[in-house]
């Protein structure tokens, strides 16, 4: 029924004595808040206003303040786009207020919670509605408080314990913090409790008095401590206990199995440890769900669990369970529909009996047995007509993939990480529901599987054949086969031939990985043209030739482009500048030429830049005035022909290399194809002198490799600001000047290579502070003086320092004589210091200089003589001691004179 505003006014216009207006579900088509005015004008004695699901719009008009007698306001499921008026707190007769899912925003007036007769308040489903809970009055009558999915925050007040009438408390998925007050233990009338999805911490309260509780949901918080048996023994009506995704520890509370009404135990993603003990006489209990996944439980799986006749869902994955588990035991659980035993240390077996009937097995929907040391396909699977999700990955299954597995009505099939060699044919009657097929990391040979049923490909969205031994070419009509596929990978095989142009017909592709094969010929230009949909294009480590087509579309959505290790030539394509969402750009080990591409400055979220081993040349000045790339963590431009100085001002904007990220923020670069299905970026870096493949690029790993170019000038002091840097390689350039002492601030550095340059001066003492340094190479420079001594530096071999003729000390077999001791006198005045380095001056020279200084002391009081005398004596000293020229010359930073001396 639809009722517009004139008809609403007409309907209620002659009902001024009306006390209840209930029009739930009626489509009231009114302009903005005119419904408020119509009601408040015509019905001054109204007590009940119920307009749920009436497509009302807001804001709530102030005319409603006239309705002083209102005791019930139900306006759920509307589009008010309005704050809740403050004048609602003046409705002293109000008993029920329901505004669920009504588009409320602003701050909720918390005085409403303190209304003396209020019994029900529902504000759920208003994510833009902010607020906090006040102190509740002792005589409060609230029975149902539901704020779920709103933006309430702050503490749950201790006074909530005075609401003795409260039976339903639901503040799930808000932003509450702090401990759950112990006063909730006083809520004897509580029936339903849901505090999930907040930031509560501290221990789990006792609920001894709440004997009528049917559901406790404290999941997805930060609760700690143990769960003792005394917490639950009186909760004889409890149906559901959900504590998953917290920080709870200790042993599993076995008394839960003895609660007569309990149907669901959800304790996954915690830190429970120890063994699960056998529980006698368990068969009479009605438990239907047991989820203990992602804990630290160990020992054998109790056989008594298979006596729970009502069990439907059993999840023990990602623990440390060990011992033998025979799948035949599942036959006892007639109601079982879901099993997840993956990622333990179990030896999972199945005993096939020739005369046994597969029909005695329960019909499962998901069966997840990853990492269970299975050696064969369990035969009972043949009869699983309801099976939708089958995961047998990371086992020890060898030989053929049986033909009957394709006739199962599967949505997802994961057989990855086994030792499968062939696919049994013919492949007929294939399921048309298959959504995910993962066969990666086996030993499959021959042709890439192309199934005969077109319907098979209609729904498939994830297809992973990577890391096998397929040796065919890519089918010419591959794009037509992958009509709806979003993820396709055949990387790390022996695929040869060219990339068919039909691949561009796969319009929905988001991830295409053909890397590490033997593909040749040119990259189809249409691949770059379809970059609006593609998020990952990885063609690295093949033998592709030609140029990169300059056809990247204006709305390019690429996040990863990897063409590393091919034979690509030509210029850097200008249209690649359209790909402003790029996080990983790897063009290394090709023959691309040109100057440093300034268009990279538009890629503001770039994290990985690899141009290694190409033919780039020229300077690499900052793309923008103040630099860019605040998220850059890996940059490798080694082995090109770049020249000029290393631009320190660029590094000031590389904030990801400056932050000291803690392990709590540990992540890696990946693209989410669909929910909980990811593509992990990978890259090869040179670390500690060795090439290393990073299968997952951690966001805290940082690396700079500028080696093998023609950079000149000094090492920028700004490098020392990159405090989270792990790898720095500036070797094989033409760098001059001293090693900056600021490198001592790189407290996370593990590999430092400055070899084969023209660096001079001493090795800074600050390098002795680098306690994580595993590789240090300062060889083949012009460094002088004693090698700093420290526990860390003493671990390096002489090879780290060879090729510096004036270095001495351990680990070089060059003793430091008196002339090799480094002595420095420092003077500081007005913020300007002077350093005289007497590294190569012997005792005779020192005596002469000291005597000379005494003889000229009288000149201190004559400014004009002092200036002339200083200039003359500097020239004389340098003529007498020419070996001091490289130390004391005015062009060297080791000696700088306090200006006050020359006045």
C-alpha cells in the first residue's frame, strides 16, 4: 500500500483523539519531513507511533516535540539521514525507542538512556551514529539494549550492572574499549549477550547468576586469561558460546561438554594449549558445532569426540594435533556435514574394505584435510553427492588424479602440493559448478589440461596450474576457454611458444601469471590495452622480445607489472604513466633504454621499483620538487649507466624506509582476488651478496641497490635518515668523499656494500654500533686509518677491507704503528668545531708543531700579524710535511678552522 502526504493528512485529519498510529510497511511518499508535521498537527494525544519500513525521509522535524505523551516510537528500516533530536530526552513516558537501520548520524543524546520508563532501545545498523553510554540510574527498567553496527564508543559503564531487568544486551561491532565490567555478573535476568567485534580487553566475566543465558558472544575482541570450569557450570540453558578471535589461553574447559543444552562451542583463533582429554558418556549431549581451529592444542584427537551423535561441524585445523586419525571413524557421526582437520601433524588414513558400502559415510559439504600425510584419494569420496569444498593439498598423494573426482558436484577443488603426475581420462560429465581449481606444485606433465565440457568453464574463476611440469604451448583459444576467469596462472612450468592473442578475450581476468616459462615472441599489444581490468600482469623470466606496447589505458588498474628477465628492447612506454595504482614495477634484466622515466612520479603508492640490468642512462633527479614515493620500500636500479650524484633530497620523502615498523604491523604485498583468496607478489633481490627470491614481499623489508652505475660525488647524508633500511648497496660506482657517519643510524641494516668506489678518510666509528650487520664490504676504496674495533666488525673477514692501502688493524694483517693511530683534537665554540687529524704525524713532527705554536703564542694579541702568520705557516708546514696535504688541505673536510682564529 502506498500513501502520499496529502492522503496521510486526510486519513488522520479527523482523528485528533487517536492514541496509536501503526502503519508499518505502508509506503508513505512524503517530501522530506512533512510526515512529521502532518502527524504532530493532527494527533496531539498520540502515544504509539509505529512507522517501520515506510520509506520515510528526514530530517526529523522539531514539530514532533509537541507529542509529549509518546511512549512508543518505532521508525526502523527507513532513510531518515538525520540525527536523533535532543528533545526526545524530554519524553518522560517513553518505554520503547526503535530506530534500527534508519540512516541516523550525528551524536546520540545519551540522556535518553536515563529516561525513567525506558524498557527497549534499538539503534542497530546505523554506522554513522556516534555516542557513548552514560551512567545508568539504579531504578532503570531497560530490558533490551541493542546498538549493534553503530559507532558507539568508550567504556561499558560499571553501572550497567544495576539494570536488573536487562535480558538482551547487544553492542556488537561498535567501538567499545576497556574491560568488560564485572558488574555484568549481577545481570541475573540476562538471556542474550553479544559484545563481539569491539576492542574489549581483560578477562572474561563470570556469569553464575545469569542462569537463563542462552547465548554468549564475546568474539573478535582482545580478551585474555584462562577460562575456568566454574565460569560455566551453572549455565544449564546455554545454547551458544562464541569466544573466537581473542587472546585466551590455558587449557580447554572440558566442563563445556557437560552443559546439557549447549549446541555450539566456538573457540577458534585463540591461544588455548595442552591436550584434549577423553570425555566419558559424551554421546548423550546435543553439541552440533565444535570449532577449536587456530589454537595451540596438541596430542591425539580424542576418540570420544566421534561419539557426539549430534555433531554436524567439526573444525580442529591449524593446531598441533598429532598421532593417527582414521577417517573411518567419521562413519559414526551420522549428522556430520563439515570436517576441517587441516594443518596439524596428524597422520590421516583411510582403510578401504572391498565389501564396504560408501553410503555409510555421512554426506559432507566441506572436507578439508590439508597437510594430513594422506597417500591416496579416499574411496568414500566417490559417493559424496553433497560435497562442495574438497581440500587435499599438502599431502603425499602420488600418481593419477582419478577421473571420478571431476563428476563430484564441487565448487572448490584443491589438490596442490602433492606428487600428482597425470590426469586420468577421459574427462566427461564434468561438474559445471566448479569455481576454484588449484593444482599447483605437483609433477603434472604433458599438455595444459583443457576440459571437454564447455559448461565446466562457465563458472570457473580461479585456475592455478603453476609449479608443475607441463610442457606444451598455450592453447590458441585460451581466451575463449577462460571467459569468466579472474585468476589464471601457469607460472613455473616448461610452457613454450607465444602468448596467443585470444588471451585478451578473457575480459574478467584480474591476475595473469605466465612467468618462469620459455615463452617467446612479442607481448600481444592487447594485453597492455586491457589494463583497466588487470591488476596483476606477470610475464617475467621468459624469452619475450620486442618492445612494451605503449597502449596502457587511461583508467589503468594495474597494481603489479613484472616483465623481469626477458629480451625486451626499446623505450619506457609513456602511457605506463596512466598506471597510478602500481605498487610493484619490475622491468629488470631486459634491454630497455632511455633516461630515468620521470612519469614514475605519478605512481604515488609505488612500493617496489626494479630497473636493474637495462640500458638506462643519465641522472636520476627527483621526479618532483620534494620527491615522491612515500611507500617505496625496494628500489633496484643496479647495473645501468646512470650518472651524476645520488639525489639525497629524494630520499627525504621515502617515509616507508624511515618508520620503525613493529612485527605487529607485519604484512606482505598481495592482491585479494576474492574473499580470502590472494595473489602474493614475489621478487628477486640481491641481499648479503646473494640473489634471493622473496616469495612474499614483507612490508617491513627495505632495500636500496644503486650498484654498477656511474654515480659520482659523495654519499648523501640523508641515507642515514632511512632508519629501517635492511640492505644498502652502492658498490661499483665512482663515489668520492668520506663514508658518512650518519650510516651509523641505520640500526636495522644487515647488508652494507660500498666497495669499488673512491671513498676516502677513516671508517666512521659509528659503524661499530650496527649490531645486525651481517655483510660489510668496504673493499677497493681509498680509506685510511685504523679499522674500528667492535664485536660485530670483528666477525668480518679481511676481504671486507682489502684494496684500501692505508687501512690497518684487525682483520687485515697490517699492524697500526704510532703513525697509524688515529688521534683527533676537537674544539667547539659557537656551534662550529675544528678537528685536526694527526693520523700520520709522528712524535718528531708533533714536537716541532708544538714548539712552533709556543714560539708564535705572542701573535694571539695582534690581529693583522695573526692573519698573515697563519697563511704563511700553513704553506710552510705543508712543504715540510707533504704527506699531510690530503689531510690538511683546505679542500678536505677533516680540517676546518674556527673563524674566530682569523679575526
